[in-house]
């Protein structure tokens, strides 16, 4: 299971308070109603921040290790283990969230379609699905091997490289008596693949680049505001 090795070092490696606040502000702008379901919540920084803003949030992830890490830090956040590629949720919510390019962990458009159908099923009429995804520019960015090395509690190495429509990330943590290693594979989808699928399910879509640039621009991430039409 991915994130089993990474969970212990996740916050030290990638926690970014400024970026977390940008995601929170994004939700407040496009989903002012307060009952939300978060998919792929990770260690819960966004979940906790939204709870502090008065949101009623269910934070979910497929990784038990990440949910355990979240509960250590923020025991009042409501959590569940959910596979975002195919799920049923009994309550209707105002918003569904999936950030930090988590949708790119889906490996095919079949999985994406299944996820979108699951999301639609738990949204209220006029509810909104907010997510971000890698832009195509990321494939060019990582054509050359990226290597990051440093020391957290232990020395680590993090490499990233793209090949065709995939981004491969490898993590190594050099503990005293062993090396923990983990590989993540993400699939980079195009907007021409994603938007028609949402529209076919009755969503009206708006695209934003890197939090605040309307439309499709050069950048790292596309943010999708997909609002379920009123039946």
C-alpha cells in the first residue's frame, strides 16, 4: 500500500502552510456551504483547516497509515477509509474535495469515470466537486530526473521522473537499521479527457490554473470547479 512508508515522514517532507491556506481559501470561495466530503485527505492539514473555518467535514483516504497520522494530530476530525475510485456515501453533501493532485493516482480513465460517478451520487443538486490535477507541463518539467536529498529525522532521497503520460516518484528513508522505500506512479490526464466526462454526468465546469489564473494557462496544476446542475 502506498504511503505506508511515507506516512511517518509525510508532513516533514511536504507540509506547506501557505499552500494549505490557498486550498482552504479556494474551498471557501467555491463551496461556501459547509458540509463536505474530502477524498485522499492525506495527513489532514486541509481537513483540519476547514474544520477550524466551521465546515462539517468527513476526511477520507485509502491509506490506513495516513488516516492514523491524521487522527494523532487532529482527533476531532471525522475520518473514514474510502477508495476514491469507487465508493458509495450515504449522506448528500454540499461539496466533494480531492486536492494535491490525488486524482492523478488513478491509473486509467475507467477509474476516473467510476470516481466521477461516485462523486455525483453523493452531491446535492447544485453541489460542487473541487479538485486539482497535474497539468501537461509537469511531464516536460520532469523529463530530466529530479533528485532531492536531505535529512529529516533520518536521511532521505526523493526522485521524480516522467515517461510518456506517467510521473514516477521514488522515496527512500535511510533509517538506522533499514531502508524504507516506496514508489508512487501518477497518470497525467488531459483536460480533453476529463472535462467531457464531467459534462456527460451533468456538471458545469470551470478551469483555473494554479489557484488564481482563470482558464488554461502555463502552470503546474489545473483546478476544476465542477458544479452539479440542478435536476
